[in-house]
């Protein structure tokens, strides 16, 4: 299903027996998935090489619609430049302090 997503339409999306997806008309590739429990998760689908990939952008209402659209456009821009955003997100230099924490002692910066 495709809709022009707004905050009002996002709040009106109700859970159904199965998870469903609503695509945004304003940002190609971006959609919101509504789980059977009612959780609404923004994601963006894109093709990199021969693979079709999906990246989660965040959960509504913790992330706003405008922020989700900005993130989706940034990801699609990276794909246009030949960068795989899934690899870039997982690289060690993109990690925060959680990646630099010693798993045994729990000390940051080891």
C-alpha cells in the first residue's frame, strides 16, 4: 500500500493480524512496517549491485517522519555514489563507544 505519509497517518495506522508495510510517496524506497503488536518501524529498501537490501531507520515516534526521510535520502545518496551503506554502518570507525568497550572488563577504550 502506498500513502503520502504524515504524522497523522502514522498515528492512525493500526496493527493487524500480520505485519504490513506502507510505502511513502514522497521518499522512494522508504516505508513503515507495522507489526502485529503495533510497533511502527521506518526502513528503506535499495539495490546495491545485484542485491536488494533493507536498512532500518528507527521506530516511530522515537524518530520523526522528517528525520526518517533525511536518513533515507542520505542512504540513497550513498548508493548513488557507489557506497554500500550497510558496510559503512558496520565499519569500526563508524561505531561509538560501545564498539570500543572491552567485553570482559567492560572498560571503555581498551
